[in-house]
């Protein structure tokens, strides 16, 4: 049955897309990325990003309750760290001096900025909140992911071509020069990030589509 489905470019059954956010949330959960629902950028659950999970029943229940909720992905609990580049506040990718050959997860935000996501560095408990004007670091917090809608601009977040979790199984390690900047500016004796309940990441690039029966069950 699933092999005959018409999937759209996001890996979600076309008949459920684009107005069924639950299918997208389930796809992240099935790929081992813990998620939670947001109203714009504001968490809808009691503990916010600490409630994030990969449990499909929980995800389905959240999006039955809030069917148009945006999708939040916590960073440290998922073993990730993100650089949030916001050109509206002076942020530029050039300021990061990233290697030209770098292959990692990258998304365009609803504010026309970018999220550049890396694997969280081993042994790093905290990072500075910012690396400069318009360049924030997300580690103990979270990011909003595709195909969520920015609350101010009304634009969708979207992964750049060939740079999504469905194209690259694991994000790159933080480049050495960038890691040195992060750790040099980090506050001393920072508290370790809280860990939410989620499964280890599975292979994401192999058959990363949501079976229609999973979506239909979630919507009951």
C-alpha cells in the first residue's frame, strides 16, 4: 500500500500536504528527532522544549489538539547545536567563515535568515548566546523547523536543497575555528543542558517518508 502513495517533495503523502502539520511532525519523530508543538515560536506544552519526544502517539496527540502548530526541535537533547544567522540584525554567513566544502544541515528561516546545524561538540556543556550582531547560538534552546510558518513574516521555514536531515544522515562536526570561538566566549561553570525523552537518531536518508496509515491513525 505505502509503495503506491504519491509523496510530495517533503516526504509526506501528497493528499495530506501541505495543511497537515502532523505528518511533518511525525516524519521528524520517525527519523529520531524529538519535536514539540509551538504557537509561532512559543511552546504549547508545559515544559516547553523539555517535553520534546519521538513518541509517535504523543506527537499525534499534540497535533490533534493543535493541528496548525509549528514544529520545534530542541538542540542539546537531540545532540545538535545551531547557528541562527539573522540578516535583519546584521548577521551574515560570511562572518562565520565556514569551509566552502562543508556539508551539514541548513535551512532558510521564516525571517529570511539561516539556521546552520552541526553535531553538538563532545564535552561542551554550554556556548555563548551570540557570536556577534545577528548571529545567535542555539544549544540549550531550540529552533523552529520546516514547514513551520514565521509568526511575524508569514513565510515558511524550509531546508536548503540537499542540506536537510533527509539528504545528510548526520550533521557535520563544528569546524575547528568556529568551535574555538564558541568555547572561548562560553561562560565558565555553565549548567549542563536538561535532556528530554527521545530515542537515539536513526538513519534518516533511507526511506524517510511517512506511511499514510500512520498519518491517518494520527488524525483519528
